[in-house]
C-alpha cells in the first residue's frame, strides 16, 4: 500500500475522527486534515497523479467495505476524499467513488458515507456524471414489486 498520508497526520486525524460524536465534527476533522497531509503539494510537484490518488482511494474503499471494524484505511480515506473532491472533481472516477461511498450506509462505513454525501452536494454540478444506470436499476426494482 502506498504511503500517501504521513504517519503523524494519520495519528492525529485518527484520534479526531474516531472520537467524533457527530457527523459534523467528523466531516470538519476530515476536511481540516487535508492541508497538513501535503498531498495537494505532492500532486502539484508531480510526485503523484490524480489517477494514482483515485486508484489508492478506491483500494482503501474496497478494504473498508469488506471490513468489520473501523481502522487506518477509514482514516486515510477520510483525509483523501475532500482532497479528491477539490482537485479532481471533474474526474468520472472521483465522482463515481464519492457517489458509491455516499450511498453505503452499513457499519463500519457510516461516517465515511456522511462525509461523501456532504462532498457530493458541494461538488460542481456542471461536470458530467452518468447516473442513468442507477436510476433505471432502482426504477426497475420498484416497478417489478408492484
């Protein structure tokens, strides 16, 4: 796994996130952690690409979905999501990842879902995102039951 977020930032942010008593505090803590991670600086310097960051975030999400406990991948992804929403909002992969996290309301990802929903609402709406398949799937399931 890539060493994208410095250990000190992970430790401090883990304490802030895992001790959060509200979704608002969790979201504020995740967003506040971004600048100290220096990830955007590394993107500007070409040390990593947006694509690598999205790929790493997707890998973390896959780990979280298959986990039964809250752990370091949640903290790292919580730091990465606001950065991705800010610097790669026009990326189809970024939008797909944030959208899929936002609709996942199962333990242990509930806090990340709240963060993703907030980020999704703040992302520019003028970028294209094909949600047609999702709506068709939902509609077809509803109509077959009635």
